[in-house]
């Protein structure tokens, strides 16, 4: 039976663990060959080898234009011309804005925003020559949709990713390259799972605030990415898809407050 991404070659950044790993698995399940990339080559190789033959793991640090250019060469030599790019690599440093350090700001913005631009430029330019390709950027609800204390740099970077997505979407729409973004709410990655275990994140708070009644799993984000990459989304570009189980649409005063007195 044909699969939605048969014949595609997908590159995923930051795919050594967490959401990126789930995206690599989902793209492979949908028929794509996958260049699994991450900051550390060994993480990328571990994920790629679990996917099996036809996939490859390549070290790629998105915080360096030189490193991205080198990885493009390795991927093209090993697998061919990429037709799908998923910009997932991201970091966060949490702290009050009034004392936030320059180094933390530089790290977060350079990785989350400039890193996305570097990869879009490096792979997108090749897609434009080929006249076809699709890019999905993993942003966040934090920044484009909601504010969250302590996350000034993260929110600025993710808001920037949405602006970049819309701009590239319209700049490249007539040349066969689509560019969209997914905006996840809180996702139960191994790191968040660990934070719950250590009492840093209150699972009940997040679940209670989410109309769907559970945390998002990495696979929920991965399925949305596959949808945007597929021909079913062939006329969708420059758009954002929130993946949050209703978290940002929820307007009640507190969890469970679904019926107002006025409606009685
Ligand atoms: P994660 O578990 O920390 O994984 C991030 C991955 O990105 C790691 O493999 C990491 O490698 C890699 N990475 C970091 N800096 C990199 C760089 N300079 N170059 C290449 N790779 C780099 O994070 P996650 O929770 O899966 O998040 C993935 C994406 O989803 C991020 O963009 C994040 O902002 C976004 N997101 C996450 C959530 C959530 O609740 N988890 C919600 C909304 C959006 P190392 O291990 O070597 O650092």
C-alpha cells in the first residue's frame, strides 16, 4: 500500500531524542528515507540505525553556518537531494527577564531562530533549484500564541520562527517549496517526564488545564508534521498548526469551569 511520503528524503534537525526522534520515526513510517541529524553525531547515528537500512545519522550543529554547510554535503553525498526539512532543534534557558544573561539570550536565539534560518537557507536553496520541497518548523505556543514567565528569549525566538515561516512561505510559494510550522503546547518528552519525577513540573496542573485531558506525546507532534509534509497539505503554506489538545483555545476561568451561571 502506498504511503504518503514514499520517495521523499527528509532531514530532521535535533532528532537525537525527544520530539525530533519521534518525528524521524513518523517520517520513516510514512515512507520517507530520513537523514537523522543532531548536535552530537552519535545520537543521530543511534536513532538512524534503529530506523534501519536506507536512513543515515549525521552530526549537524545548527548554531554554525559552517557546520550546516558541511552536513548538507554529507547528506547529499550519502542519500541524495533532500525534499523535506523539519527544523526541530531547540534549546531553552529559563530566567527572569530583568537579569537574563546575554550568553543565554545568544544561545537560545542563535539555536532556535537563526538555526532554523540557516537550515532553511541551506536546504531550501537546493529545493528551489529542484522546484519542489517542503519545510516544517517546530515552533511553540510560547511566543506566537501565549506568554509564559521566565521565557523571554525562548518566546522571542519562537515568535521569530513564525515570522520566518510566513515570509519564506510566501517568498517560495511560486517556486514549489512550501514552508509551515507546528506550534506544540506542553509535550511529555523524557526530559519533561524526568522534571515531573523531580517535582519541577506538576503533571496534574498541565493535564487539568488541557481540554483533551492529557499531555501531548511526541507522536502527536510528529503526526501533525507528517500531515503538513504530505500531498494532502499540498496547498498549505506560510501557516501555523497548533498541536495542544485545546490548551490555548480554552477560555474558562479555571479547569473544569465549563458552564457559566448566565447560561442557566
Ligand atoms: P530535547 O528533548 O531537548 O531535544 C532537543 C534536541 O535538539 C536534542 O537532540 C538536542 O541535542 C538538539 N539540539 C540542541 N541544540 C542543537 C544544535 N545547536 N544543533 C543541533 N541540534 C541541537 O527537546 P524537545 O522537548 O524534544 O523539543 C524539540 C523541539 O520542540 C524544540 O524546538 C522545542 O522548542 C520544541 N517544543 C518542545 C515542547 C515541549 O514541551 N517539550 C513544547 C513546544 C515546543 P543535544 O541533546 O545534544 O543537546
